[in-house]
C-alpha cells in the first residue's frame, strides 16, 4: 500500500464513521425529543445503576476511537516506512524557493524531477527559517527546520506534473514559494539528470 492509499483509507474511514454517528445521534435525539417530551412524560425515568447502559456508552465510543487511532497509525507507519532501494533527493527550503539536490550532485530550483515507478525519499531541511514542504497529490506535508533533518517518501506511480507548495508562513515572499514535481519516463529522467545546467 502506498502512502496515498493509506492516508485516503484513514480519511474515508474516519469520515464514514463520523457521518454514521451524526445521522444516528440526530435520529435518536429527534425520537427522544418527541417520545419523551414533558407533556407525555411529566415524571422523568431514573436510569441510574443501569450497568448494561453504562457499559454500552463507555465501550462503544472507546472501540470506535481505538479503531480510528489504528487506521491513523497504520497510515502514519506507511508514511514513515521507506521501501528498500528508494531514490534519495535532498530538499532544502530557503526564502523563497525549494532546492532539490540529486545523488549525482545535480541541483534544481523549484522543480523536482523523478522517474516513473520509483519510490522517492525526500530528505528535508531548511537553510533559514521554518518552511513546510507540501505535495498534495501525494499527501506529503513535512516541516523543514534549520539544523534538523527529516524525511518523507512517495511512489512516483503516475506520469504528470504536480504542485509543490510551502505551507508554513516564512516571510513576505511565502505565497510565491511554489514548485513543480514532474514524473517522467525513466529514459527522459536519465537524460535530464545528465544534462548540464544552463
């Protein structure tokens, strides 16, 4: 399972449970408002010491919360477990651009180019203030902090061009700190990688 699938699965699971609970609680509330209104039930029922009810409204929410935690944790582990043989790219945030450095020393500014079908590990840091690398199409959002190394990874599984943004306010040029991720065929990537910068 790719990180994108894991994050999406956790999102839809939590959203689905939330919708079911919203609907269920609303229906029960409306039924109780009508059925147990004061005009038909002037003396309220005493439900203290009802062990079955106490267990029900303690255990069910606990199990639901634990299941949500499990889905989120599974998704997080997928985001942090980089496959063997992943391509490594050094990423440095700086006011107001992204600098990508490849294994052969080639550098590109605001353009991350990777080959199709390859897992890519991004080793992220900052050269000045706090930035945050965000690639929405691949569910990557990781803070870039000066003096600290962190990482994220994704599987380049579909040809195309995708947005890269900074999502941490880093100064007056923050809104222009954007870039592009290009996933290209392997031959095209190799040619690009060997091409001298102009």
